[in-house]
């Protein structure tokens, strides 16, 4: 039974992530530790699923600490020194929900997830009645927010004299990001800042289309920038003063460059994913750092691998995939609230235009090509040889899909979607349309050949 995707377990709350599954996962996870912190986002199905998870953990013999409705990064923060379960479907639609497991602030790795899946599949039963765990209540939100403020002031500074609009999307950022930015001295106007599991203000996923109101509001007002979050506040989108989305890889490069400059390590490393832009490599290398890539959804595994194989001079200063950032000096979890604070303080100090200026922003495209699930594997097998043959001038990396890098810093990545019947093409180039067209032709031909 394969339950976990690239970001925990997710699905429709009435057919996939049901209370019975939550009970089984809680009981299976209880084998791993003595104490579990349990939190949830604002979805309507959250209270029932959280109760089921708690029942599973307690009947499995572990203690439950209930922290209520919090952002996912706040739950991760609370799981330090123990374990945690977050009931959330992140940016999915309101009918969905999900489960994400943590240990000491870090998401479960694939080995730990497989162990839970195996126990669920085997039907792990309750422990002896006399060994069932108890439950207590704990407040974590104030401490989490205060710690972000202290961290941001230490590494960057305040957000004084900065005006920012924050679109919380009726999600859990409503109880964190505006409060943190105001504590740092920013003048904040919050949109969709009431928690509502129906997401009435906009869809939970922050996209250029769903953030149209924020973009217009920022463009029409006297704002330095705007921020959009997803439902559980682990993602962040940044809007410039003209209401335009700042490309996610530019924000990633900006933060990666900042943390590389700040580090006094001889070998500062930024961990990112294969779909992330070469602009990140260029900016980090300018500041004498280096990039390591890991598969999507596995930043925590990439950080661990670099630390295990590095020397005493190696320091993982930052880890990120587009929209999702791990501030390793703050904690090992993805944290959109901390990103909002650090980005806000950097803009207050240096200005957004000045921060973007040294970052090469080439045209970028992402294209999805229809491919039935049963053809994905054979198609990628074909493409591992056919793409390098079609582009012999490019260097090739086949560890996480097929990534081709050209001498002019253009690149393309072809990989199968983990959740939908597509093969994805990512490309960045001064002539991106031509590059995407040429790559798509090879991909379509490969899909046809394995049919």
C-alpha cells in the first residue's frame, strides 16, 4: 500500500483520507515514538480527522499533545524533540485533506513513510488497554511567532517603514504572517485573513490567476511588495510593487545568495531540486557557494545527505524548491511565514529592485504533456538515451528525470508527474519557446513509441 506522495498523504476526505485511515495511520505511527504533537489547518474536515489521528496514536500507546489550528510550520516547530502529525492538504481544494508526519522538526523520510505504510497495510491493532496514551493541550503559536521575529532581527533586521499587503487566502497564514510582520515594524494590510475551510476569498493554491485581487491591490496602492500564501502557510509567493509575480526561482536565488553571503563556512551549500533555475546556481556561485540537487519533495533528505557526506567545513545554509523554503538556521522544516519575515526584512533593508538586479532572469516555461500513468516509466527509460542523442551539445543528469544543461546556462528538465498523468517539461532559455518545442517533439515521439 503506497499512501505517501511527495508531501505526505493527501486526497478527498470522504473517499481517501478518511477518519478510518487517519486512525490507522495514527496507530501505525505510534510505534515510532512516545509523544506526538497533533495540529490541523482550517479545513472543515480537520477536527474529525485530527480526533481520529489522536485516537490512533493514543490507542497505539503514545502520548498526544493537541495544539489545535496552526500553520504547518508551527506544527513542525512544536515537534522539535518529539514527533508530530499535521492534518492538512496544503494548497489542495477544500474537499481534500491530508496527513504529514514529522520527527524533531523534520518531515518523515521515505524509509519512515514505508514503515508506516507497512503497518497500516498489516492492520496494526491497539496496544494493551493499560498502556494507552493520554492527551494534553499546548499553545505553540505565540512562541513560534516570537521566535521568527527574533531570528529575523538577528540575521537581517526589522521591516520598519515598509508597507506590505498579505493575502492569507483564508488559510493558516492569517494567524501568523501579518502578526510577525507587524512585530517587525511593517505596515501590513491583510486580505482574506479570516480562517475559513471553504476558502471563499480565492482558491488555496497561490497562482498568478488566484492572486489577481492581491496583484491589483498592490499595484493600485502604495506598497513595496505583496505576499500570497497557501492554505497551511508553507508556501509563499511574492508580488512586486507593480503587482507582478516575482518568479519563484528569483526569490529562491535571492534567499540562497543572502544565506551564502552570511555564512562563514568554507563550503556553504544550497540544496534545491532539479526543476529549479540555473539562475540560482549562478547567484550562489558568485558568493562562493555551491548547489546540490535532490528529488522534488525531499529537501529534508537532501540536507541530511549533504551533512552526512560533507566535511567539517560544509554548511547547508538554505534549502528550497520553488515556493517552498527551508531556513536551515531557523529549523529543518519548510516555512512560508519565516520566508515572509526574511524577505520583508531584506526588502526593507535593500529594496526589491536592488535584490533582483544581480540575478539573471531568463524566460521560463513549464509544459505538461499527456502521458498515461502506465507509460511514464517506459517513456522515461526511452528519454534517458533519446534526449541526450537529440541534444549532444548539452551536459546530462539523469538522477531525477532527464536534465540537459547548455553552455549558455539554458537548461531543460523532463520528468514524470508524481500525481497526474503527465510528463512535465521545464525549460529556461533566452529562446525558451524554441527549446520547449524541440524537447516536446522528442517527448511526444517517445510516448507514442511505448504505446
